[in-house]
C-alpha cells in the first residue's frame, strides 16, 4: 500500500538577484540568504535569492525533496507567484546543512512528472524472526510518474512473508491510483539471506576438514618414508 500525502504547498518568498561574483554570493550566504535560479517551462530563467531557513523548513516536511513550493518573487513591478520544486541543491562539503545554491524548476499541476519516492518496508520477515536470517535491502526508493498533487509520501510494502532465500521485487508494489512505477518489475527491493553465523561455521568446518586431511596426508607420507628407511636398513 502507499500513503498519499495531503498536498499542501509550502509558501516561500524570494527576491530578484542581479548577477554577481563569488564574493557577493558568499556575502548573501553569510546573511542567511541563498542564491538560486528558477527555470523551466520554456520561460527565461530568473536569478533569485531566498531565505535558507525557509527552504530548510520546506524540505523538512514529510514531502521531503518532493515538496511543492509556492515561490512568491517580489519585484518593483509587484510580486509574481510560481509553483516550483527543488531540482538540485548544492551543499557545503563539510557542513551538509549549509546550502550553497539551489536550482528550482517550474512545474504545472496539470502535467505529470517523474520523482523519486521512498520505500517503507513494514513488518519483520518470517525468515528473520523464526530462522534468524538476515534482511538485505537492495533499493530504498523508486522512480514514479504522476501529477504533482499525487506524489506519495512513501510506498509501503510488507516483508513479513519473506523466508530464507525469498526476494521482494518492484512488481509486488501497489502504488495508489494515478501513480505509475517506472522501475523494472523484476528489480529486487529486499531479500532474506542465510544467517551469516551459519555460513561462517560451515566455512570453519570446511577449513578444519581441509587441515585434518592435510595432516592425515602428512602422517601417511611420514609413515611411508619411515617404512622405506627401515627397508633400506
């Protein structure tokens, strides 16, 4: 099943920005403002600045990076309102919560788009609870196509039925109405592996068997050598 978020656009204010140099952009960041560019829908890109804290609040909602932003751009000729999403966010290499620049893409609420949606695995596999298997997760999100107002918070799928050796695939997902999953149906989401401890025990036993076999071969070779020496005497 999938949980569909109640779409509430996050309103954020922005201001026109003149092209500047590296120093001017650094000054903006130090003042808590974030340089950004708004583009898309065959409209000329616009350079803007917005409040970094406001953007962090928007991205911390349950929608995450799929949040819809009502971007109100103030100007001398009045303000304009555009619906955008965060296409790319550049962060400081050492301070991940310090934003350097944002690319905002214009969207239409009437046009479908492709976004990444997280997967939520519900329950504990029977192969883990009863057989002490190990749950291995291959992917944590899938690409979907839908209208902006239909973007799910996440797609939930149960893993309780998985036993040792079982594999959960994309084809088992059940997205909500209007949401199309673009990933290959055969792609693995998660699987339950044989307990690692058992594998280690088997490997240790095999190594021990090899060592014993080598020791027995050595003893036999030694006994044969002694018999040859006694024969020669």
